């Protein structure tokens, strides 16, 4: 799956991950840029991320956790479709759901 850089949807929870991946890619590709460069735009981050993922032979899959409706990003190996990393992990989201359900934070009806 490629990320569409022209998408205007705001997924601020994914920005730190993209920023980190893009910074790693820029350090490997071009080391003569000054370190005090201004913040990159989302399309620039998306392009850098896609290039880095192609170099590594990986792709991402975006899905929604069933119980918490939280967006999850799976980093997967191209050849084997093996999951390399889940952001956030499904086990953590399941644990969060179980804790909040016991505490009573998820409410089905508006009071």
C-alpha cells in the first residue's frame, strides 16, 4: 500500500512515526544538509517514507482495531507478507480495551 501524499486527511497520531522514518531516510541519503532545517510538509514526509519503505522491501497496511476503533499501521515484508511491526500493537489495544471496559469508560448510549 502506498500512502497518498495529496490526501488532506489529518492523522496526527501517525506523524511522529512518519517523521522518524523520513529523518532516517534523509540521514542515509543526504548527509550534507544542515540539521536545523525547517519542518517538512506532509507530502514531503509521505514521499520520503514511501522511498524508504521501497528500499527496505517493505510496505504498510492500515487497518482499524475492531474493539477500540483505533487506526493501526502494520509494516510488512514484501516477499513473505510477514508483519514486521504493528503501530500500536494489537495486544496493547486489546489490553486497553479490556481495562477500559472493566472501568466502564466505553459507553454504548448517550445519557
